[in-house]
């Protein structure tokens, strides 16, 4: 794998370049606070394997954890990882409990009104379900009128309810939702196809499948405070994501964590690659 950690000087130089292009309205309060204390607090998932989860020793690990560590390394500061949920991650950022987040969040217009999501997006996924093979679901309409387990705060809960007439039973955590599926409190679990695929490949869900065609493919966005998305912080993270795509870092992390290669990362890597090489 390419070395993730470059020099602090490079990161600060990029920040300085970004600072020269931002508007006079930028106060860069959060960025300056991070630099002054020498630590960035990043919200991450702790229950979304393999992007963010706890290993057997209780340590936070995963693809997004590696990304968060690289953010701190490029900024030249220490990192503090704070577990967040889909239902509270934006509020944590708004309230200043975290400085930024990398937490499997789909980039949506309504969310851009609350938090700052600098491009280019770093990943993408679609909506699907995990269901018992015995039920032999083959199309979304098969779920109509049935109870489907979901995760609180997931945008696709309402979409699936309205589009297919299912009854979403929402839980605060993935573990609770999937246990409810095992306990037959619902006929399926609706979630990101990327995470479902990881569960099915783990060997712990041999009697289950992802039988439907994925819908509503959505890019994922990391987030900084809304006031700083066009300032130093936002420009720094935009440049870092660009470099992750260009040098293949995200593709390498995808492979490291056993994630099925996505066409999106391959396309972005080609799109941003150095035309002279």
C-alpha cells in the first residue's frame, strides 16, 4: 500500500494555499481551534463494518478510521475518534462535539444545509435489503405491507415506505436491527448494499441474501462545519479527497478491508489521474 502519511509541512502548505483563496467572511474558527490545540476530533462509525467498527480489543478500525487517521497526519495534529450514529452525527458537528466527520453519510441536498460537505465525494453505495433466503423475495414490491427493519436516521427509510408501502421498524443501532431480523420481527433489513454485502461475506449470515436490485445510488460525503466548507477546512478536505482518488489510496483501502471493488472508485481514480503518467 502506498504510504498514507506524508509530511506535516505538505499538509500545512496546502492549507496555506487554500487560505489565500477564501473569502473575507471566513473566520476559520474550528480549523484554528484544531491547530492551536494540536488535535482534531473526528466523528466515525463504530458499528458499520468494515468502514468503522471495533476489533476484538475494542479499538476502532476500518476504512474510514484509516482515512480519519490520515486526515490528522496530513494536518500535523493528533486525532481523537468519537463514535457517532446516523441519527446524531450531524447534530454532533453542529454542536461542536466533533470538528468533522467521516461516517458513511450520503451526500444529499438537505444535509448540505446543515453541514459542509466538500467534494469530491469519497465513496458511494445504494439501497438494498438483507432477507432470509427462504422468503424468496425477488423484487421490491414483494415487501409491500410487511415490516422491514431499518436504522434510525437513514434517509431511505421514508423512500422505501412511500415507494413500496412497507412498514419500517427503526432501531438506533445496526446490531439491534439485525438481531430483530434474526428474531423474525421483520422480514428484511433495509440498508446500504455495501454494508449488507460485507455481512453476507462474513459467514455469519448463510441463511440470508441480498435478493433485490439496488436503488438510489448515493455518493458519500465527509463533513466539516457548514461555515467552513468554503474556507480553509473545507478546501483542505477537498484537496485531500482529490489526492486520495488520484493516487489510488481509496482503492487500496477498499482492498485492505475486503470490500468488493466499486466502479465508482475506479472511475474517479481514472478521472483524476496524472495525464502525464
